[in-house]
């Protein structure tokens, strides 16, 4: 069976926890069903908003299992693989594929600097060769302290199943350089740091980000306007939605999304310590934005 093509709105799912850090499986199922009912095109557990870097493997595995079971094939699931070592990432990728995901999103957090592009190529190539499903590369230089160069991506393009790039640099010029050099070899997803409508103008195929958990219908509407090349209307909608992105960049990402979901009736709990919950002023800001957008 050929691999599914990924495009559209892929919310980065939060990972609901109780006060002892235990996964709240029923809340995760409810969130999956809610987002699918609102028309999203896919789901991404264990992304940045899902706090994947903070979770042990048994919890990560169960998050993916619950998401796949709840989605039940209605939309593709592209799960994050977040491990600080190549061996660990390979192991998690293989086990994640066995759970039944449609693809994986490979994230490389770092502690010691990883500045050698040959090291980056070797890491992502090892993960890609360990699985048969489609692979999306994820770069977030603000947090990981490294980034792909165009030449690095040219080398990784040799791996047939590396088909997508989720770039969180916020640098549209960089994306233009990638598109100019590599054409449509990598299908590009926008991130929270970008203005999504601009990435879609460049030929991007969708948006993978935390805000879509809170505004799924509006995110889908933005994507559909872009697909129809109704750019003026898309830009007006983007202006209305943009304050939420600004809030996410001002405060902790997981804390913002979790606070917003709590306001919408999903008891997802706080971020895992040592992360802090969104403070009262931040909650007021997010509440005002969501009220203005019309989802509270």
C-alpha cells in the first residue's frame, strides 16, 4: 500500500497529565475526536507542544498508541520521535512505526552543541533508514541550537522516505532558499514561528503547530482559502488569528495551549515540571484572544 500524502492542518497534540504526571488517556481520546470533528487533516502527538522531550519512553509509547487507536484511520498520525542520541532515536522510530503511525516527525534536541552538518546528516539518515514510513524532518534552531543548511538537506534528499520538512526558524528567506535550491523535493509545513499564509504562498503544504489545537476550524479555513488561492481573504483571516501566535511566542508554548484547552473544557492539566503553568496575566491574554477569535 502506498504511503499517505500529508497536507493540511496537523495540530501538535498536548499530552494530558494528572497532578502525579500520569497520562490522562480519556482526555487525549476526547481531544483527538474533537479535533477530527472540526476537520483537521492529521494529528501530531509528541511534538514540541506535546512535551515529547520531557517524557519517558513508556509514556511516549502510550501517547502514540492512544492517538492511533482514537484516530482509527480517520486522519493520518505523524508522531514525534524525540531522543537526544541517534541510537535512542532509531529505537523509538522503529517501535513507533510498529504501533501503526502513518509517519514520523524526527526531532533532535541537544545538550552539547551539534554543529557539524555531517553529524546531522548521519543522525537523520540513520533514523530514516530504520523505518519504511514517511519521515518529516523538524528543525527548531531557537531551542535545539542547530539548524539545517541547504547542503545538509541536499544530502538528506538522497533518502527516499524523507519527504517533509517542518521548519520552525521563522525565516521565510531561508525557506525561499530551500525551495529555490531543492524545488518540491521536500514538502514544507509551516510552524508556529511563521506566518502560515506566507509559507503556503511559497508552496508549503500545511501547518503543524500547537495553535491548531485551540482554533482547528479557523486553521482549516485558512488552509482552504490558501488552496483556493484566495490570498486576500486568507491574509485577513491570518491577521485575526495572528495574535495567538504572538502569545505563544511570548509565553511557554505547552503552557499556553494547555491553558487554552482548559478554558475550552478539556482537563489536560499543567505542563510537566520544571515547566511552569501559564500565569494569571498570560491566561487573561489567551482568554481575550480566544474570545475575539470566537472559540470561547
